C-alpha cells in the first residue's frame, strides 16, 4: 500500500509521454526525417541520455512548475544541439533549416504544455487524496512551526497527523509522549518520520533510525539550526560528512556562468552595433556644444568580489570636485540640459554596454556604487557585500522595483540590498529577461527617480 502512495509509476509514465510527444510530432511534421531507423534511434537515445545526465526525472515532492525551470531550459538547449547535429552528420536537412527550427519550437512548446498539465493534474490528484504520504514529527522545537506550514499545503501531498513530545501540550496535533510513538506509527501506516535532532541524544536517535529501517519507514532528521539557516543554503557531502553551505549562488555553476556571459556578449554587441555606433557621435556633438569636458564620465566602482573597475556613462553634469562623492539629487544644479534629458531616459547609462562587453559588468545585476558609498554601506548595512558575489549590472531587480537613483533615507539602501541579495540567491535566465523587459517598459514610461 505504501508503495502505491508514493506513485513510482510517475517517472516511467512521464518519460514515455515525453518520447510519445517527440516521436508523434516528428512523424507528423517531418515524416521524411523520421523515415530512417537511425534518425529514430538518434532522437530517442539522445533524449534519454541527456535527461539522465541532467537528472531531469529526479522528482521532489515539493517540486512545482517553476522549481527546476532552469533545468528545463538546459534540457531544451542541449537536446536542440543534438536535434540539429543529425543534419550535420547526415549532410542533409529535410525541408529547410527554418522549417526545422519551427518543428523544434513546436516540440519544446508541446513539452512545456505537458509540464503545465502534469503539475496541474498532480495538484488535483493530491487534493483528492492520491500520491500522499502520512507523516508525524517526533520531538518539538522551533522548526516544527515552520515545517508545519509546508505540511499544511494539501497540494504537496503531505498528511500531517501530529507530533510526539515529552512536554505535554493542549495542541490539537499533540499525540502524546515519545514512548507512545512506536505503536501509533505502526497502527496508522506512517510513511515518513520527522525527528528534531536537538531533542535526542545519539543513542535515542540510533534507536529511532533502527526502528524506522526495520519497518520500511523513511526517517528525516531536522537538525538544530541555531538560528543560522537561510533560503540560499545547500547541503554538500564531503565523503559521508554533510556540510552546510549557507550561501548557495546559482551563478557559481559553470553552465550558469557560460549562459549569462553568452547573453551579455550577444546583448551588448547588439546594442553597441545598432545603437551606440550612431549615438556616440551624436552625443559627442550635443554634450560638447553645451559644456566643456569629456564625452564620457568615468568613475571607479566596486564590482565582482569587490574589485574596482572604471564604470562609463555619457557625461550629464558639468565637471565638479564632488563628482565622486555626491550622488545626483532632484534639482541638482550640476546637471546640464542635455544631461537632464539623457538621465530621464536612461540614455546616459548606455556606454556601460562597453563594460558588459569587456566583462566587468553584466546586463542584469546589482547596480555598482561609487567606492566611497561601498565603504560606508559595508559597515552600516547588514550583508551589503553579499551583492558582490555576482557582477554588477546596468539594470537590476532593485531598480525595476522602484529603488533607483538617489538614496534619500536608510530604508532605500536596506530595500535595495534586500532585493539585490534575493537576485543573487534566486538568479535565473528567465529572471534576467523579465528584468530587461521591465527596464525597457520603465524607460518608455519614465521613472519618478530618474533625475
């Protein structure tokens, strides 16, 4: 009965459906491509090997549609390379390259819709009581309340029956002292036991583990957190020793770095060729006509790992001695007429695409601050330097959320840092694209603090 609850058929059914979608579409859209047995083997074996290498079908009970979206995009990219490599091997493209691009797009779209339907159906199935597991907690500590919030989500399929603890409680979920848990677990078909490690010594924990193993019950240990856990942490194994990594940065992976750098190079090259190639001469004339000085304003700012670099902008102010110590403010007399316009439309930031192309900035990331401000904030703002785990960006999550320009009060830099840290911990290519699109929308609409 317990095996049926865990729905071991999900993986083979999902794999079968994916292969059916791929083969069905290829047979319907490109029958000539699919007429060769070698082609059939290539498409199917490639999918199986790539998904195995990515551990794509490794499912978690708490997984939702967007949980592993990065892995989905990786799969589409790598399988796309395998898909088109066939034409290089055979030396023949059926129909045309454009048509094959459309076919592959339809395959990806269909697989995505299947993913949508899969998670929708799984949610409904769990709400009806299927694919569920019965759980109890042994030992009560501060983490119990936090875990309960997950157990109480019926779409995740947990059926939380209560907790055992030697400290008596009037709570409706209190099941009694720990000594009573063994009989209760056996009588109520418990699938998983969650045990608070801080409540037991080594011998008691070993007895609980032996009891669970001898009765085919999964046991999970809730470690004593000592109030240090964060959402950005991960567990790493050094041999058999688990080590807690409190600062997991998605951009630490090689694939993520390559993907982001590729996007940066392509996007910055496009802007440099199509916009800056004609805008730079025009800005040179306009800026020089209004005030003497250089075309570019360059300033040392802190970037990745707090390393300083020269950040470039179109000059929007008259030269002054406090340019490297004072941020622009509303009604700032240093701003020229041309400068007022280019700052309002964010045109002054466009030379930073040269910084992106050279590699000391990214299109999206925490905005770099001048050196003096970094030295101040790293002492006055908690975890401020976490934002320097990634490259600074031309735009960022904080900027599209309304925190750009002058820092008028302490809450501005605190909220900006909070959003920057969220970006560092939750980076994804889809988040970058969303921020870029929102930046364009904000630039067209105009922003209140763009001065």
